[in-house]
C-alpha cells in the first residue's frame, strides 16, 4: 500500500517527513517523493524511483529542503508503472496545488477525459494526477480549499487518503479520506498526518482517526475537522499504547493475521475495479472479444498457492463457460513437450510477478506464439510486463510469506475471467449471470462473518496442536480448497499434511490413517457431500478423528464428526473464497501455538526468483 506523511509546524518539515516514510516502508512501495514549502516560498518537489534511501540521498535526508510544511509519499503502483514521473506528489501545471494519495480512483478515466475537455494536460499515467487536477479545477472554480476538496469527494469514486497543499495557504495541509487509512496527530505546535500510526508515533501518541468523507485542516495552531458540507465537527482523539513494531502491524500481532482480515476490503476493491457500474470490464486483458471468442481452451499455470488458485478456476471456468481448462505446475509445464493448437489462452497467476518458474513458462508460451495473460499483484513486475495482458489484483503489498489476501484476490480475478468467457460463449442465462455478479459483490460481507467467528477456529486449533499428520479431503472445488488448506498448514505450522481427492484416499494412502489422525473434510459442494462423507466414515472406521467444514444449513452430517464453523451460503462456484478463510485461520493459530515465525516461516521466501 502507499504511505503518506505530512507535517506542518515550527520545525523543518522534510527530515520529519522522510523519517515518517521510513517507518512506513514495511507497507511495500516502488518509488517515493516529497513536497515542501516555505512561507511565501515556492513549492519544492523531489521524487525518485526505487527505495526511500534514493530520495534521502537526493535531499541529504531532507536537510537541504527548507520549509516548515510538507507532504511525502511512498508509492505502491496501481495505475502506471513504477517511475519518477508516476511517483507522488503530483501537482497542477502551476505547482500551486500539490497532493499525495493512497487508494484507487475507480472513475479516473472519465474524470481525466472531463478535465482534458477543459484544457488540462497530463504528464503521468496515474489516477492521482487526475485527482490532483480535479481538486485544482474546483479550487480555480470556487477559490476555496475546503470547497475544492469537498467537490472532489462528490465527483471521485473509489478509495482515497488524499493530502493537499495550496500555495496560497502557507503552512497548511488539507486532507480527506474514504476507505484508505489516515491518522492525524497534533503536539507541541506541530500537526502530523500519516497513512498509519508508526509514521508519527515518535512525535505523538494522541491520534485522531479521520472517518470517511471527513476533511482535516492542519496548521501550526492545531487541526480542525469538517464534514463534506464544510461544517466544523469535533472529533475524539485516541491514545495509542502500541510499541513501534506492533504499530507497523496496525496493532495486529503478525502481518499474516492483519492480511487475513484485509481480505473483505481486498475483494471489494478487486471486484469494484473490474465491475464498473455493474458492467464487467476486462479490457486490461488486451484481447478483443473476437480474440477471446476464438480461444478454444485455457491453460492455467503458476506455483504454490497461485497454482492452487488455478485448480479452483479450472472447475469454475469449465462449469460456467463450458471451455476446456487444464492447470499446470509451472516448474513442470515449462519442460513439457507441448501439443498446442495455437488457439489456447495461457493464464499465468503470480502474486509477486517474479517467480522464476512461472516467468519461464510464460516466456516459453510466448515463444510458441500462444496468447498469454497474467493475474498479478505487483504492478510492473516481470510477468506483468511480459504477458500480452495483465489483470492486476488489488490486494496491496502482501508482507507475510504465506499468501492469504493475494490468493483471495486472484480467485476473484479468475471468477471474473470465467464470467467473461461465459458471457461471450452465451453459456449462462442473463438472470444467472447477474446473480453470480451479485454473489461476488456479497463475498466481502460473508467473509467478514467468518472472521467474526475466528475464536471457534482458534479453539479447534488449540485442540489439534500436537497432531503430527493432517489429511484434507474433498471432491471438486472442495478438493481445490483442500490443496490450499494443506499448504497453508504445512508452510507455517510445520505439521505434515496432505490434500487428497476424497475418492482417491482409499487407493493407497488410507494405509497412513492411524488412531487419532486428523482428517478434515471440506463439504461445500452439495452434490458431492454424501460421497465425501462416506470417505470420511472410511477413515473414521480406521481410527481417524474427523472434522468437517460445511456450509450452514448442512444439518444432516454424522453427529460424531467435529463441526468447524459453518460457512455462510454462497453460490458454490465461489465456495473456496469463504472456506479458505477458516483454513488460513486454522494454520495461523496452529503456527502461533507452536511458537513459529508466522510471517517468515523457516526455509521459505516470499518470492521464489530462482528455479
Ligand atoms: C504461498 O503461501 C507460498 N508462499 C508460495 O506457494 C507462493 O504462492 C508461490 O511461491 C508462488 O508465488 P507467486 O504467487 O509470487 O508467483
């Protein structure tokens, strides 16, 4: 996620801002910038691609940037490649309005067109430059900062934490937020704003959490808050008692549990980005409807959890779009003696966009003239740049090595690809298509409900902490859920686990079942539950301890099966998005109970850039 820091008061602003941005580096970024202004002076803007230290070197840690009022930014690219040009702060042509932004302006394209019709030109590819010039447009129209910012909020759609300086208003910073985080602080004649508490914890522990559509006006005398009607409002401050390290995790104990809880927002952001006014827009695939219609089979490839997304997607795309789909482990796929028709579409899934085996598989397919698209989280990464088209997931930077929110966002992207093909191939009734779109929109709330019941999962994990072997079994999409569940458990709890197609267990592996072996049944696919229950009974008769994860309303399961939290109902094509949350939590709690390094498990790297 982007990081924002602002300061105004009696001290030199730049060193304070750079120090604050350094405290936000954990959020992940690819470029940085700062703007400062001395009373009556010019706006000075310095930006740099790469690490924050490049900006610090350019400004001698801020010492050679005079000015007592300023804003700074570390950018996690969402629109436009990582570059100095795209880095924040952004400004109007006269450099009299300067802004930094964290979030996604979903309707930036029509807003940009509107501004261009009014004579604006643009130097970057970012939605933030559009936001800045929209503020400028209304500032020129109403000649008043609060009105300019409230008009921006009335016309921009999406998420934003926006901090703005106006050259006519010395020593003042104006800020507004919607859905993206922002905190405000004031102490000893200095006013601070930041994306997150760590950036300003050194200066003050008295924090104001600005709410959606609230505007803050900061100056050396204090902070004033307004609503969107520009009426002044009173806000209560919060005293932060976290230490600095806890503050980086927003008060969560680990990044993983923090990222697990970000999933409702991540899914909402990803769905909203591609569903504009209810219409599916996958133009970033860079394939026309005609080209997509000529595709007669899909190959999905990736590694680890990204590969597991492909297993879910195979069932979903085949069932909804009636097109053949196969899923390949990238490290195997790249060495296959392929038999290809040239009418395939290869989809490479990767959070980092730098996984060596996935990149090699992509390059191999491109050399063979096969159309390739990527589903990637890191903007401007190798796989994203080299694929013919790319759908960026809106998960933000994922810090924990074990993926959670990126996995969930990748599922959404694949569901949308399934719907795109279904729409082109006319395999669904309009009513059912619309109902599926609505189901995707409902996912964040349903996932929030699962998260609210996490204590049940924590209790179950505490009872299973000494297990040596865990088997996950299921059929269809339930099997696809098992493979990700098993990997999550293994990679952070270090407990051995296997995922098995429920019908396959009896063909050998059932010999491993002993007294007390934990066998977990995933039961979300109504047509397959009965068969999987039989398979679970087979293991139970050989001593297994059986626990099941089923959708609410499934009351006719064997009484002696341990029931994990029942899952909110959702169209069964999307069950993985709900069930995986429980399994992420199960693995997380077991890892914590076993005293492991949850965010940095042994032997693992976040991105495997070697073969
Ligand atoms: C996920 O929890 C694992 N850490 C790992 O399997 C990961 O999914 C895999 O290495 C692929 O990474 P990528 O998505 O960045 O390509």
